[in-house]
């Protein structure tokens, strides 16, 4: 199954809108191209990649204008281009691949972490410590491969046209040792350095804030350049990562993130807190 990239989701939404505008059911539309209802549903939900030729056939049968057909066909071609993460498909579960594919296209990323430093801001040594302390016993080679995946994900932050990253970290994550003292010192210094970049903000929720809405688990919210692309939320559960894209779900997640920002220290005060933690080690 191909990862649900933002382009694939955008194409699926367009296909559904055009079909509904033409007044056709899934069954009727599928008959037009000698397909099945279930196949067309998978196309519209970005569960299966659709070929450019099928996009053209579908939209032509819906009576869509030539310019819109051409744009959709190009979107189908772009959606089929493999991302850098494809070579790691054997290493990661499908839901993680789906998330990485979406993250790679996001223009704004908000991430709250209650237990660890956000993955996009982790140092290599910190990543190794996290991987070795995870639920599965991994050999050195697998650990290093996963370290490389995470470091590759981070490259966008300092590349051309980087995304905006708002990282909110519970203070408990900064007090929890991962690796030895030098690893944690290096990680805290790295957070201070990354927070100086214009596209990155780091906020710390102090322990004094008490119980808050983020204590149940990590949360990501991804936004995209195209207004047609829905906001995507991702939450971490004991069963793994869960991607949410329904309007009600993402609204709830957005409200939680707003609450977390409100109880967190300001970016400037958060930097002071990071420096205090470093000095007190």
C-alpha cells in the first residue's frame, strides 16, 4: 500500500468532489470506467494510488473541464513519485511511513511531547538512547538505520524553504535521562541552538503547570500549503501512531494544542529554562 501523501489525499478529495458535483454514486462512476465501487472508494480515500490515465478517464466522464483534468493528471503523476523514505519501508510500519510522507510535505508542524524530546529536534546520541530503550530489542545495525531515518527527516528544518516547527515539550521529558550525562547535555544544547532558527520555536511546559490536556500522549498537527489539503493530526497510542484527518478529530486536536501553548512558557522563558537545566546538571 502506498503512503498517503498530501498530494494523494488532495487528489482523492478532488475526485470525490467532482463525482458528487456530477451527481454520480460510487457504483455509477465505477461503471463508467469498468471498475468497482470498492476500488473507486480506495482511490478517493488515497488508500490506493490511481494512474494518471484513470484520472483522465474518470474526470472526463464527470464532464470536468480540460484545464482541471490536466491539473489532476499532473497531481496523479506527482503522487506516484517515490520519496526518500521508500528505501526504509522494510524498516518501519506502514502508519509510520504514512506519517513521514505527510510530514515531508507539511509547511507547518506543531508537536507536543510529554516524555521525550521531539523527534525532529533529537540529537543522534539521544535517538540511539531512545531506540535502545524502546519496546523492541534492536541490534546495533537496526538502531543505526533508524537513527539515519530520523536524521534524514530533520534535514528539511535547515534546508531550502523549511517548514515552521512549533515544538512544545513537557519539562518532565527534559528531566528524564536518556543515555549518559553527556548525551543529555548535548541534547539540551541542541534544543537551545535549534530554537535560534527563525522557523523553529521551542516552548517548555513547566512541572508547576500541573496536570494538563497533553499528559496523555504525544500530538502532532500538520498543515499544508494548499488550502484544499486538510489539516492532519497524529497521536501516539500504545498500539502505535494513529493519523486523524476528520474535521471533528482535528478540531479537537487543534484545541488541545492551543491549550498546551497557553500553559507553556514563552519561547524566551523556555530558553532560560533550558539554560537553567543545563547549568544545574
